[in-house]
C-alpha cells in the first residue's frame, strides 16, 4: 500500500520541479514577479512532500534524492537565473557603463546555484534517516525564499527593482549561510510531542496570525519575516558558542 501511495509525495516533488522550471522560463521572458511567485509555489510543494511521505509511510532513498534534484532546480537554478536576468535587463540597461563588469554579475548570479548545490550535497551525505528537525546551514528553500521575497518587496513598495545592490548583498549573505554551520530548525520542531496543549494552541494561533498578516500585507511582510528567521539562527549560534566558551573556561578553572 505504501508503495502505491508513494505517488502522492513524488507528485508534490514533480510539482516543485515544474514550478521551478516555470520560474526559469518566466525570468527569461522578463516576467520577474511571476518568476518569484513560482519559486514560492514550488516551496509550498517542497514543504508538503516530506510530510505527506511520512504520513503515508512511504519515505525512501529515492524520494530523498528526487527531492534534492527538484530543490536544486527550484531553489538553486531558478533564483540564479532570476538574478542574472534582473542584472542584465535592468541594471546594465540603466548603467551601460558597467558592462565591463558583466563577468562579475555572472559570478554573483551563480552563487545561489553553487552554494545551494554544496548545501544539498552536504545535507544528503550527513542525512541519517528521513526526518531531520535541525539543519546545519541555512536550508536552500529559505535562501531562495529570501531572494524572491526581496524581489517581490521591491516590486510592491517601489513598483520596480530599485536596489539591486542590496539584492546582491542579500544573495551573498544567504549563500554563505547555506554552507555555514549555523543551526536552523525545521518546521517539525514547531510542534513537539512534549508540548502541553496550551503551548500547541498558542503555536497554531501564532502561525495563523503570521499567515494572515502576510496575506494582508502581501510580500512587504514576507521579506522581514525571512530576515527575522535568518537572524534567529545566527543569534542562536552566537549565543551557543558563547555559552560553550564560558563552560570551557569554567572547566579549565576547576
């Protein structure tokens, strides 16, 4: 039965890959807004496929590898193509004197794909089982979501991509964080079996409020939410190292 039901999570993975491909086509055709939205839709498919696989008890090594191949398309290739087309069709047209730096633009656009590929390869090599609540390095979907959230934020607030230099900075930061050892927690950790009913209800209410605010304020809120998520991991990592140093110093004194 589980083998027959495996078509459900695999269909979601196909959806992830399909919307990643559609995003690439949209970027090439100059429809940057929909290119960003298709990456988000692919992210929704990616968030659901693993949960559906566990729900129908059909997790497998094939599913893990297939998911990674879809991720490198939707969250690695698609954001890189989106960035390159933005640079080429907006920045270089606006500042034609910068054409001599086109090779640098090409390299910066390649970062999400390059570091995303390294991130996925490391994740698969370290994966034990098929359910992981904590991740070493920023997950590649979160990296892609941050980039597209910035693009949508600019389009909503300014009606155009006005600050490409900040998009470059954002891309470099999330690319580095993907291959860092900063620990980020996945969505399963939001609902722990050890939580009391009141805590679970509070977390559910919080998620509903966040989703409602994103719907109301659209993408102008999604980018700040992604920044908060990224900073949470960095701050937690810094505090963790600080505590280890204090504990190490105390042990040396003893």
